[in-house]
C-alpha cells in the first residue's frame, strides 16, 4: 500500500484526494496546510488519518512513500525538494515551479534521487485527449501543418472580487503567473502532448482594466489574456490562446490539428462521445467529420500510483514539466520584447 501525503488542501486538492482514494493500491495517509484548521477539516472530509500545519513536520513524522503538492506555485520547489531529500516520489501541480531555474533544480534533484515524478496536467485525463495523442503519433494525419488551440474561461466577467482563491491568481506577489501560468500552461502541455514539441514562440500578454487595481493585499498585476503563435519542431505552425474574459465559456478546452492526410478536432466541452472527431480517408473530400470512440483512460493520480508500483516513469515527469516551464518563460520574454520570436530554453 503506497502511503501518500498531500501538501496544500485548497480546491484542487479535493480532486487529488478523490482520485487517489479511487486509484487502488494507495491511501492518503496525511495532509498539510499552513492555514490553521484547514488541513484538519480536509482530513475529516476525505478520511485522512493525520493532518498538519507544517509540511516539514508531516514529512518528518509520517512514514510516506510519496507526496502530492497542491500549493501556490512559489511553494512547489521548496516542498518538492524537501520531499525528494527524503527519497519520496513526488507529484506536483502545474506549472512545475515559479521559474525555469527552480523547475530545473527540481528535475535535476529528482533524476539524481532516482524517484518517480509526475505533473498534474489534468487535461490529459479525458480519454479523448489520450486517443487524440495516439492518432497523431500513429501518422494517420500525415505530416502536421496547422494547429489551433484554446483554453477559455469567463470568471473575470462575473463576481470574483470577494473570493480569495480567485484573487491570488491575479497577483504576482502571491505566486501567480496570470492566465499564462494558470490555464495557458494546460494548452501548451496539451498541444505538445498531441502535436509535438515547440521550437519557437511569439506571444502577447495583456492585462485588462478590471475597474480596480487591488483588493486588500492582492495587487492585480498579472496577465489576463495570452495570444501565442508557435513554430513546431515537426514544421507545423499553430495559434494558441487563453483568457479569463471569454464570456459564455465556463471551461472551454479545444484543439484542432491538421495534417497532410487528415485532421482531428478535440473539444472537451462536448459530450464525451463527441469530444474527439476526425476527418480521414474518404471523409476528407466530403468535408466529413466522424466521432471517435475513446476507451477509458486512467487519470493522472492513477498513472502516478501505477508508475510507483512498476518502477517505470509515467507519462508526465518533472523533466516534461521543465520543458513546459521553458515555454512559459519564452512567452514572457516574447511579450516583453513586443511579440518577438523566442526559442524556449535560451
């Protein structure tokens, strides 16, 4: 039985706890959160035996095999390095860190320790995402040419001013990279998972007028919109965008990939049986799109547990998370240079 500790007990931690409890072969043995009483309440809700207000104390006192880090971005690196130092396997929320330098430290430490790592790029969970990646990698689409992807939310058009879990996402002082680091990171991971790695990026990041520049300790100084042009290593070209100002879109994630032999249309807002469609073969000339049946797929937490059990690194890793972190940094550099092309990792 793999014993897991959860560090950070905010909204996303609920998904981690539920998925680990359903995975089999593991148990959530402890949790920690710096907010007094928060970890205790989380533990009671999810049937977790122990709770702490200091993750260092949890790591020292509990006999754990792994941890899942679900904190604000700036805590990812110190928490992960502390766990790695104790030989624990580590899953971390996205983005992997708050900087490329910290992400690189995490990846190097994990590699040196020989542990299993994972990053919770949760939009890999849908069976349609997994099937889309299989289709693209099989060569069925031919050589990839044109790609379009987006992640659209609308909560900045609604009542957000009284919700601290939303306010910190607008403040760099509280570890936020804005829409780029919050949801742009997902579309960057999803597109490279399906269509391959990016060689160059040109990006515009925008902060919109919210009618107020700060609320209490939260200063609203991070981007609300990301517009990116991408050149892929396989020769394809793509446009990727993300925003919280898309009225009418609660959580819209979509990707179209066009190749020389066919195309796929992934839209994760559609009903599961219609989330993935392809235009292939005779359907191409008829401009016909057909829904693809997608077999069940394990979620990220189940993949992490299986990787620990088998000793074989899973689909996501700190090294992969570092690559996405380099894309984020390239976007920021490009935006500062008025949309100039930037090579990730340079």
